[in-house]
């Protein structure tokens, strides 16, 4: 391993929501300062909300000085969960405060943040990007998933802002998908347990890649880069084959999709290594991936939760593979972000 | 069941040119030629209900559950050369299906999955659902199973009234040629205990459960849907439709269905299979980390899948490279799960000659017939 590591998705959170009050303007802190909300910090801290257990450990403070040499992209996981909020206006205020806090507290020489933007108001999301996007502490934008697929034109203002500021979009589930009304639904209907929902999360990445592909989003925004982090990556070949077949069958029905969808997947879409434990025995499945598709996979640790460190990734995929993930990460940042990797 | 010898299978009607391997096509769709042919299978009360006019013009309202003004198909849903010369919709003439599919390709058994039933998922009235399902089931038993012994049938039920469905399974389940129960997916996931009476009846009658997309997915307020939201149009929706099959496979495992019904076999048709490559290791890996999340799962989730599920080939993924094709067929234990299907007479029918030729030699017998035989039992060969 010679290159510095680019960790494309790790998390940080606040231990107490009260820490955000100084970052709220006007009377908003009075709106949020009620136990029903501040007491729910433990729910929001259960970052993938895949447990029905009674207790969740508090979030350990994140010290940007602890980031290894290279670059760690930090997502405020508590912000992702606004996709399940009913108060869509309050969600924007909360995210503004959380992003301001993150810029204050989590940025360091090797630690930058992904700005979490409001999924409820695309124009506000674009505004949030334009307000902070030039800050050197911001290297990406994260959009929580609602029931409006990513290829919808309602997101165009957001994508315009991201491409104007050369920021990639990082998608990670919040954990309330398939559970809270308004958040993105999961496949099927009501699920047997939170573990089932966790297992099915990659379908969100699949549907949104299909939506981006079939809606022609990457023709409207050729420079837009979208990373689906934390969903694994082994589902990619099956999805790409299926999309290409649908395009071949029905291309006359979608003249705005000018090439088979895999072409844009290979130039605009990324996936990440976590959880690498589901990708054991690469010799058995590696053949499904073209070289070009392997180049779209980057390293993400998922720290500080169930964490894949470099050692674990190397153990499963081997040293060469890990080096490739790091190189891919450099390409991801070069293509899409302003940070110095 | 898998120890049946090929020599025990009657091979009459098979073209000499074809290798001496039986072929079971697990997805052939029979249609009724005209809704009026079902009239004799209804009581007068239900004839009045279904055939009484409310002065609306609709000639084909039952054929699909898919809302055609929501996800209109870009072309036709059937192969043009599947239209019977004597008239009627594609797939409505049992003799013509023999002429176009069974004889030319040497199909030993064609599993009939009726599709008018799919429209039942829109029904609000459980009694009407049962009346329609029964009429259609009985018509197909008389006119298709009675026409040729190369036809087998999965009678169709829904979860509108599971106890009624169980009664119907017990009543029709031992008719010659009935080999399975096609269960319509609607608002309940297949692991729900709502289905237990249906599964109990299927196990008692030694019938496999069959699940096929019904077209209603993603269309109605209470229908199951793909993840993420509403796809915009037909091709996009079709690209992500397999997710619903995958979600229901997982749901049956996580809900302990196979602990409750250890003999239950489930055949997933037209849901694809290549997604097993990612789903199986993911379900095992995350379950190992969170075993107490489901008290019903006693061993690795993938073991239930391999033991209880079969997956049909159509539509077969088109691999770009030989290594991709090999890896696609390298899913662990796929040789125990994969069976052949053509989806005749639909627009995306997989040509049996083309698909069967692609199956790796080591899996040919399993995919051609053995896995279907494992699922449906010896009665899949009627001769």
C-alpha cells in the first residue's frame, strides 16, 4: 500500500441535539428544544435503524485529527434520517445547523464533509449546495432518499448546483427506508424484521441507478458523479445486464437514452466496498465484472459503526484489490470534487 | 424425487433430433379465448355479477393486473406469430400452442400459469375473487389439461380469503395434471402467516407453490412495488421488477415459513435469478452479525433458499463475456435451483433452442427437467 487511503464514506454525529442550537437562527432552537425531539437523538444515532432493540450506544465524538493520511469523507448520519421527517421545513433548518456544526467540528487536513441537503425541497437543496459548496471543507453532497427517484427532473436544480461546484453526490440509506412514511420505500411490502430491511437496502441503489439511467439524467448532467455508498457492489452486474436488455428491447420507447445504460454507469456511477464481508471468495464471482466495472468501486469504511478497515478489505479481496479501490477513489475525487486527495 | 431415472420417463412425442433429455417448460401462459367461455363455470349469481353490463366499453379488462394507462407496454405483450389462425388472443388455443411451442422444441411438459387470474389482485371482494379463480381454474383443467397430457397446471389462488383458497386447493389439487398452486402476490409478503392455510393445503396435497409477477406490482395503492419509488415507464419498471421476487424470497426465509412448513417447495418464475449472486451472501453475512433479529431462522438463510426454492431461467441475462457467463452460472448451488422457462407466448419469450443450448453441460439435466421434477414431483410427467 503506497497511496494514501480515500475513505469515501464514514460517519459522525452529535451526542446531544442541543449542541446544534447555537447554529440555529431566530427562534428555531425553541422549536426544537423539546424532549420529544432531543430525546430522540438515540433513535437518530442508530444510524441504519435496523434494530428493534431498546437501547442504542451513544455516538462517540469524532475527532478529525484521527483521520488517517489521505482523505476521509464524513457523512452526518443523523442528517440522512430527515427523509423520514414529517416536518419538511424543520428538516431544512436542522440540516443547516448540522452542516454548519460539521464544518466547524469535523474538518481537518485529512477529513472533509459531505454536505447533507434537504430531500424535501430541491430548490433549498440546491441553495444549500451553493451556499457551502465552495468551502474547502466540503467535498461532496449527500441526498437522503425519499419516494421520488433520483432520475426525476425535480432534482435537476440540485444536480446543476453540484456540477457547477464540481461536487459528487453520495447516497447512503438512513435506515428508515421501508419504515417511515415519506422515506423511500423498499421492495415488496411490510418486511418481517429490521434485518430484512437491511438486507434489501441495495435495491434502493438499483432503483435509483435505473431511474438515473432511464430518465437520461447523465445526458442532462454529463459531469454528475453519483456514489452509492454502503450498499455493497455485487448486485451491479445483474442490474447492468438487465438494464441493457430493457434498453435493447424498448429503446424506441426512450429515445432520450442514446446508448445502452451501462455506458453511463461506467462513466457516472460508483459503488463502495462496504460491507466487504458479503464479497468473500472473489475468484468465484469476479468474472461477472468487467475491468471497467471494477474501476467504479471505491473504498468505504462505514466507521465508526460496523466497520471495514483496510485490513479487513485486504483480507477478503487481497492487497491488489485494495490498491485498486484506493486508486478508484482517487479517480472518483478527481472527477467529481475539489478536495486535494 | 430427484433420483428418478431418465429411463423411467416416457419420451413419446419427443422429436428424434433432440437429445434424449426431457424438457419441462415452467412458464407457458394459457389465455381464455373469450371471457364468455367461463360463463358455464359460474353460478347464475356470479354470471350476473361478472357479465352484467354497466355500460362501459372494455373488451379485455381481466387479462392483466398491470394498469395499462399507468405503465403501457411499448409494443405488444405477445409474439405476433403466437396469434392463433382461428382467432383469439395469443396463447388461447391449446392445439396451436402445441404446434408452435411444444412440438417444434420437443417440450415434454409445459407448466401452464394462467394470467387472467392476475387481474384478480385488483378485486376488493374476496368472494368474487374466489369465484373468478375457480371458474378459470376449472376451465383450464377441462380445456387444456384435458386436451393433451403434455400440459400441467398450477391452479391459481390469492390471499383475499386464504381459508377459501385452501379449500379450493384441496378440492382441485388431485385433478390429473394439477401440479402446483400459483399464489398471487398482492399486499402481503409471502412470508406472512396469512398464507399458512394455503401452504398447509399445498403441503397436504403435495403441490409446489409457484410465484409469477402478476403485473399489478407498482400499480396500485396496496400492491407491492419495487424499491425507491414509482418508476416512470414500462422499461424502467421492468428493469427493477425482480426486486419484488427477491424481497418475497427473503421474507419467507426471515418469517420462518420453512420451519413451519418443512416440505414446502416454491418455484419463482420470471423474477430472474442472477440477483441470487448478491442476495445469498448478503443475507448470510448480515444474519451472522444480527442473528437475534429473527428468532425463526435456525440456520444460514441461504440454506433455506437452496433447499426450498427453484428459479426459472426466463428472461435469461445476456452476458457480455464468457467469464461473465461462467460467473453468472457459478452461483453456489445454482444447479439445484435453476429450471427452464420460456414465457411463451409473451413478447420476451426465450426461445427454447437458444436458451437450452446455453445451459452449461454440467447443469443441463438439472435445468432441463430434474429441478422441475424435484419441485413438482413425478406427476409433472403425465404420460
